[in-house]
C-alpha cells in the first residue's frame, strides 16, 4: 500500500492555451498551493482479472472519471490481474475551486507509479495526471501548480516538464483564508467560448502586470480585477469583499467555484473569521498554510 499527497490549488486568474497535443494544452496565470489537499492511498489485491475500486472520503465512486483516466493511462488492463483499490481522502471542498480533481489525479499517479513499480519518472507520472484533467475537462493548470507548490506565476502552459512556473516570494507568516458556498462545474465554463475569449483578454493583461511586480499583494489585486472583469462575483461575495477592504484584506474569487479567498498574516485570521460570521453567508470556511513542497509520495 502506498500513500501520496497533493496540495490543493486556488487559481486567481488565468489564460487558456489549447493545443492538439494534450501535454502542451493548459493555462498561464497565477495561483496558490494549500497545505490542505488530497491524500490518496492505493493498494493492489490478488484477482483473476483487472478490477478497479475507487472511494472518495469512504464513499464508493465507481464513475470517478479523472481517476479512471489516470489508471487507464498507466496500466495495461489486459496484462494486469489485480484489483486496484483507490482511496482518495479529500480535505478541501470538492468542485468548489480548490483543485480537488487535479490534486486527486496527481496524488493517484504518484501512488500508482510507486506501488506498481511502473518506472515513470516523477515528471512523467505528473504528466499522466495533467492529461487526465485535460481529457475530462476538469482543469487546465492545477496539476502544474500542485506539482511545484508555493504562490506562483504559471508563465508557460502545459504539463509538468513542459509548462513553466515562477515562484512569488511570500513570508512564512502568511496563510490562505477562504470560504465556499458550494460547487460549480468547471467543464461547463471551459465550454463557454464567449467567456473564454473574455478570460483570455483579461488573463493576458493580468499576467503581464504580475510578471512586472511579483508579490502576493499584486497577485490578490489582479485576481480581484480579473474576477470583476469576467463578472464572476456573486452579490453577497462582492459585499463581503468591500467589507474586508475596510480591514485591508484584499479578497478575490476561486476559479472556478462559489468560493472566495485571500492571503493574510496569521494574526489576521480571527478578524476574517468574525467578518465571515457577521456577513451571514451560508458556507464552509477554510484556513490553510501555504504549501511550498508540491506533491509527494508519503509512504
């Protein structure tokens, strides 16, 4: 049995980059990795034929399409007489803009590669996870971001080993604060060509400005402006954002989810929590250190 971990990932802004080659498809932009994320445990049990069992937080998910895509890329079913048991333990909100699909895929690819001695390098295993996300239309840059860790600029699109990341310096006293009011389908958004055109225009400008001034404050400012330009702020979140401004807390939206985030000093988390309570927004609040190591095999 092998366990791997992948950090969660919040995207602040991005630009879509399509290619006929899935390894080259992805996004440029910027985001932050969370110490909260996905642990995936994989075991191989004797069987007279290939079988696959997938659980998410203890609940069977036989149609977990991203995980199945990773397995299909890495294992030749016809020559594999085992039952693969996959357990994803997800401690970030699912389908809410925290990168749960990409993190599940990346932690799974690492664990499978290690357990079955498949011989892929770390980068090659991560590329399988990236392709799964592209194929299933659940994300574009999460795997690249979670592979590297940190607060980062994704300067060149593509899978790990192809896409390029530049780290944004951030102090050790910084944490990610966030709350979510529910899920949102990334695939529906990525199929909206009118919205993608607007996203690409705003994302290109944001990337250029952040490259010139790579700081957490600039990242938050540009992320907010991006979400406002694409008209992504629900009214209650917009009201919270303006309230947080009074306390010098710059907030923006998780892309894509009904979720809001900021990067604050540790001593500001209580104030953020109190503002959340006063806002009467229904949802789940989350605090997480920033992950700087990226995805890894645990044991």
